[in-house]
C-alpha cells in the first residue's frame, strides 16, 4: 500500500510563504529554457516510445463544458515528473457560477505509476502564471535598474493576487497597487478578499493597495499593467497606455477572448517588444494575437531570452535579450523623432502544462521537507 500525500489550500499557502521570489522565478525560467533546449515542443504524445520517455511532453489541453464552467484537463511531463491538472473556469458573464477558479493537480509516481500526491492547484496556478509574467517583466525591465512605482491589476482573483505579490517582492520601488473595476463602482467579494489577503502578505511594506472604477486614470498612471480576466472585449483603449509601460496578458486562453486592442498588439509586434510563453500555443489559443493576425513564427518566445544552463540557480539571460532591451530603449529615445513609436512591451501567456509540473514538484518537495500535508493509504 502506497501513501498518498494530500496538500490542501492551507498547506499550500504555508509552503508558498517559505518560497523566495527568486526561487520561484528560477523554477519557471528552467521550464522555458528546457522547452528551448528540447528537440521540439511536443504538443502530442500518442506515439509510444521504446526507449527513454521524452523529457518534455505537453499535449493540448482538453476542455469539457459544464453548466457554469469550462473544465480544462492538462496532462504534462517535465524530465522525471508527470502531472495532470484539472481546472474549472467560470463562464464569462455567468452570474450563477461560483466566483474563482477551482483547480487540482494529480502527481504520478515515476517508478510505480501510482498516484503520489493530490495538490490544491488554485494558488499554484496563480503563482506559476504570475512567475512567468514577472520573469518576462524582469527580463525587459532589469530590477537592478528599473524603478516602477504603480501597478494596475485587472482581475481580482488568485492571478491578480500573485502578480501583485511577486512584482512587489521583486521591485521594492512599487508603492501603489490598484485593482481596476470594470463592472460597477464596488468590488466583488472575491476582489475584496484578494485585497485583504494582499495587504496582509505585504504588511510592513510601504505599498498602498486599493481599488478604482476609473479605468482610464488607472491605465494612464500605471508603469505595469496585468490583465487577468476572461474578457471577450478590450478592457481599455490603447491610447491610455503611457510610454514605458509593460503589460502582462494572462486572462484570455480561447480565440474569442481579448483583453487589449488589436492595435496595441500590432504595435508591440512591429517594434519587437511582444513576447509570448509559447508561440505554438498562442497561435491557436491567444485571442489577443489571433484577432490581431500575428503570425506565430514572428513571436519572440520567453525561452529565447533565457540562458540554456540547466544547473543555474539564478535566472541568467541570453545575449539576445540585450537586443530586446536596446530596442526598447531605442523606441523611447526615438519617440521624440518618430511619433509612431511607443516604448511599450507586452508578455502574452496562455500557460503551458510543464509550468504546472515544475511548480508542483517544487511545492511537493518543500512540503515533504517541512512535514506538511496528510498522508493517506491509497
């Protein structure tokens, strides 16, 4: 009989509190560099292997539609770890759907093929997605030099929470985090709970956390904007985004979804400041890019900008990133001479399953070290 480790939301929160932001970013940096190092990004794995299994296996997600949710099934493998994540996403504009995204990750034991762990994935989904965004942000805006002060967040759930938390940990210069309301003047219960949780996690830091229904002012004043909503229409106008702003777009994951105007996507694409987590995945799932008619082969992948050293303990960047940073600086410098240029950068993510594998493996290992969780005979 094998012991099955069960990690609920309380244990996950405890484990996360022990993780350093650089440790989390390094964990996800290894994911994207591993994808780049592999012989190919394996979207399908139907062909059996007679030798060693492929190091990276990431089939397309399967979606089942229920009455109030889209339920996503996402199996993946990274090196010696295999997981299946199941996520229930409320349908847009469904007032009867319970708020929040429900998620569970199953971890498969390598040698025996049995279930090793059942992990509450609600916080981990937010953490790993935010880690990818903050990693991309840090590559363009070096934390040792860039001093962003104001962050605007669209979306009051776990994604918004962890984007805010990791950004504030990486950039001590941040003084204001605003959760932007797009439906009325009062925040939802979920957003209020997120604000309370974030204030608690940032206790002792000089960071003001609040909400605002003034979308235009919130966008115009932001140095970093994070869009974490399943919106099917742009959340704001492109002319509201000031020069020097970086945007992380993580909410849209279907072709009909869209968080920003097509003109903003095309602008960053033309300037070479549009980065994606996976060009293959974004070409079929990222509504923001699909509606802007951006060819997948033209996208700059996050893995292209990260060092290939698998043993690195810190995030190391490739020399090609210097070109991106220089391009961004040039855009800012040339703005006075060419009004069509705008120093804006975008990271678009639809998420890749191997991100879940990596963050879950890290958390399970840390939980075992800390003696957290329940062991159940299974």
